[in-house]
């Protein structure tokens, strides 16, 4: 694709568009339009239209006698004719003689009619007549045996699934738009085809050191036998879908894995840490999370020198949980001196002042929230501003989870845990791919004119990472310098 695009020229000047300054280059979308405009197919159709050969076809379309797509549409019949012609050519090559050849009897094998086959495509169902040979040795390559769908339809199904549509929704959508009827089992099998890729991704090797790892959970509903239960990170008896995002030495963020919690906190987190360690992580400097039960012990057992930091934003939200809406602005302002303090001692003085003030007296729960999380909050205060911005919050993973919740909320519930992992993984890929396409369309434009969203998480570089890395090297010289 890149080589083709690099050859695009301006029709008016005959110059390569890539020789122009970036601000004067056309968008990637315009380049693709130019490629399509110069394609042989476009030229052939234009020639037919100009010759008047398509006038009768256009008249039938205009008169409503002919549909372009859908069940029995013109495009599906055109696909049928093209595929059958290709199959006929394949059979001719296999037999060694043309159809109607007077010397056909001299050949050991012969044509033997056709077999009906319905092929689902992006344009609708296509009824094919697949040619046969007498010996049964003909194996079509254009439409292989056992194949019931063209590849593009599988991609469409996976894209719809990643967007949050259920198997039933996808079946209804394909039937309504394309006239294609696929069973729920077939659609499930198409989406299940990515499971092996998910397993490979979940087991891929990781770097030896991640300076920062963020952990958070997303609430989903999973059917448990005949019951549907909430799988929540905040209810010990329930199960959660936890997502880990790691920041590597280059400041680039990566989704490290997805884990579904089936056991009590300590056992679950011991398994997660063991998984990460087995995949290559030898050390972690800071783990930022939302006070997850059992995680600190598992971290200390796996990476003894790691610091477990409670997410400050989560702590603020928890302390505001029972604050009335009218008081939230005042309480938030009163809490700010605590997490912006220059040291742990100054933060404790600010907390004591808050507790003794009007808001602390009115909302003692807010005070209790900070005091109970104090030991896991104060490590944050030992770092300079450049590093505080990196570990202040799990915003990166929260942004990801926000997007994932938009996908999962339409699902109601999932049939099993594998379905949860499959959708979350596909949704992450789908979101990142969509944003990448949007950015590609704006490539070459001035920064002020770009409106496409940046990377969500995967591949996103932490802002001002160089300054933060310098502070980490000062704070952890023996652990980080060998990896620089």
C-alpha cells in the first residue's frame, strides 16, 4: 500500500505529491481516492458507461426493477458470474482441455456437472454452481471445499462483534442488510477463531523492567449456570475482569494482559504476578492501583522492592462518595492541599486541618477514607512533580475501561468467561485500529487542523517521560540504570 501511494502524482502538474511540503500534501484519504481513480477497474467501468453498454442496466435500476445489493441483487449475481468463470478456468487447467474440445474423449478425466453451493459474501448470499470432475480429484482454490463465506464477511462479523453487538444482533444485521442468513453457531465460530491469537497475546514475552504498571477492573455480567451475576472488583465474593497497563523504558504504554478473578484476592493476585514474572518481568518500580485486596502482598512476594501506590484519583472519588452534590466543589478544594503537599508530613498536617474543619466534621467518612489508605498513598509524595504526574492516577487505564464499558453495556451479560476476554481483546484492537485510521487520514496536515483522537493506550507515549525517567534514575539508580 505504501509503495503504491508513494507513486501518486498530481494530474495537473505531474509531480509526486510526496515531494511537496507537508502542509500542501493531500490527506491520506485523498491519496487513496487518487489510487482508486486510476485503477483498471474504474477505467473499464467508465469505458462501458461511455459506450452506452450499461444504459439498459441503469434504466432497470432507476425503474426499481433491479437491486444492486442484497439477496438476488446485481452485485451478488456479478460475483456469482465471476466466481463461476474462475472455477471453470480452474477445472480446465485441472483436466487439460477446454470445454467442448472434440478431443476430450482422449483425456482420462472429464467434466461431470456441477454441485450447488451457497456462499455468504459482504454483498449478500451467492448461489454457486461448482463444477465437478468424474474422478473427484478437482479441488477448487478460488472457493475451497468447506468454505461457506468470503474472507471479507468474516472480517465484518469480527468488527461488529468488537463493536459490542451480540451474536444474535449480528445475525439479524446481516440478514436485514445483506440478505445473508448465518446461524448463531457459525457467527460464534468466526469470532472464536481469534481465541488462539488471544492466547498467544496473553502469553507473549514481556520486558524485564516496567517502571510503572497500572491496574484497574471493569464490571461485567457473566451467566453462571442459570444465573447472571455481577463480576465486580469491589465485591469480594464476585469476579472481576482486571486489565494491566505497563509503561516500558521508552515511556510507551502496553496492555500486558486481561485476567478474570475467580478466587479470593491474595490467591488471585499471586497468580497474576506469577504470570507476569513467568513472561519475563523481573522488576517493577511502581504499581498504581485502587487499593485491591491482596495485591500488595503478592507484589512484595514477587518483586520485593516494588512500591504499591494507591491511585490518588480513586482515593478522591472514594472520599467524595457520600458528599452531597452541592458541597462537592468545596470539599474537593479542601482536599487538594493533601495530595499536592510537598511531603508526607505536610500532607498529614493538611489532613488534620481538613478533619478539624467544617467539611471534616460534616463528612467524617471522607477523613476515614484518607486515613485508612494513608500508608499506600504517601509513597506518591516522595516523588518530584515530573514523576507525580505519571503515577498520580490510573487515567490511562480508566480511559480504556471507559471505552470498553461503552462496548460491554449493550451486551447485557456474557455466556462465559472466555466470551468476556474475547470481546475485551477485540474491542481494544478495534478501538486502536479505528483511531489509527483516523490519524492516517489527517497525516500531513498542520497540528492545529488535526482532530483525530490519539492512541488510547497501546503504543501511547507518556507525556514528559524523559523528565520522569530522569527522576526515576535518581530515585532507583541501582534498579533502573542497568536498563538505560
